[in-house]
């Protein structure tokens, strides 16, 4: 971790482009990466929840990461999500990420056989982090999906003793009190990446300096304005932009959530991400028409 610089700004959780057959559409990543560069985004979080990692093979996850690293060309940081219920698979993905030149790795908690104690979680993560010791390791905390709701503060405090490259947490949870504790822990030693797009302003108010989100992919200007406003202590202006974020999140919820609805928006703006893999249902033309109408209503798309 020599010359390592902490994450700052917006980290987009990337969608995984697929073609009409449901195969990975690797060539789209070139256009997608240019879109990220043009959007003022600081980095990407590859093959996470937004990237449908549970619906991808190990080989696909490797090739997707390789393409992002190739097309990113150092224009933004690349965090590889290596999480899996299979510890050995996660270790393999961590080694691969390090070998390919990723800037960091993230790992979600196992969700079928769940760790019952913080020690269990540390035991699960330690060999994974050790598989890429030169890269910063981030715990991807998302209790709503994993069902693992252990103390993150305790994990960071105790985990650092076993995981030297433990750098922080992607905090996708609404427990803002604990998030604040994590930010203050050990005089701010850990990076706490805010994980809920619709409450970014809250994380920034507590001291977070970076966020990871799916809607950053298509309304980055909204979040950049929130960041700038909070940095200049213009909370009223930041609040107005956060309202715009909430309007967008309300819409994507109507269309199956951040993954399914967000992917459809990417298609509408010209980044051909295709449909989600099953069990998500494919978008029908009528849904696209309705979505376009809703986006026009909030001024995102022109009528």
C-alpha cells in the first residue's frame, strides 16, 4: 500500500452490460468508461450489487474487471468487489485484482451461512485481504441484502489487528449513529464510504468524504453539487440537490429498484447496458415509455 491515497468524491457502482442473449457486452465498457471520465467521477466499484455479482461467473467477473482497468487508463480509481459466499473464490478474485492493477478491493459479508460474531467475519475476511496485501481492503456492509448486522465499529477496531490492509468500509446502512462512530474511530483512521445515494448529505455532515452509489452513473452533477455545497458550508443549496436525488431514487424504485431501474436509465442515455440477468424481469417497451415520461416530469430528460 505504498503511496496509497484515500478515496475522495464520487465512486460509481457500475452496471454490468449484457447483450440481447444475456452475455457480457464487454465492448460497451469502453464507452461507459469514457462516460465516467466525462462525469467528474473519482472512481468505480466494479461487480458489486449494482453489477449483479451474484449472477456472474468467476471468469466473467475477472474479464469485466480487466476491461475496466484497460479502458480506465488511470483516469479514475478502480475498486474491485471480490465478495462471495465462497471464501476461496473471493481469495482468487482478490489475487486477480492485485495482479491486474486494481486500486483496491471490497468484500461483502457471506449471506447464506452467516457469521454470527464479529470474530467470525474477521476470520472470513482475513485470508481474502491477505490475498492482495498491497491493496486497501474495504468491508462492504449491506445488512439489508446480507442479513449480517454486526457492529462495524467493532469490526474495524478488532479487524485491523488481523487485517493490516483494512482501510475502511462501504457503509450501505441507515444506522447513521454507527456511521459517525466509524468516522471518528481512532482519530479518523478509516475511510467510511457513504453507501445510500439518497442520504449522501447526511454522511457528509458526519464527516464522510466519499460515497459509492449507482445513481452517480447518470446524475453525477447532482452529487457533485452536493459535495461542493457541503464543502462551502452551503447546506441549503446541498439540501436542494439532495431533493433531486430523492426524486430520482423514488422513480427507480417504481421500476424494480436501483439495479433494474438504473440499468434502464443507462440504456435511455445511450450507454447500452441491456437487461438484467434473471431473476430480474426484462424491461418491456411500455415500461420504457412510462419511465421516460417520469424522467421528463422531473426534468431529467427533455420532452
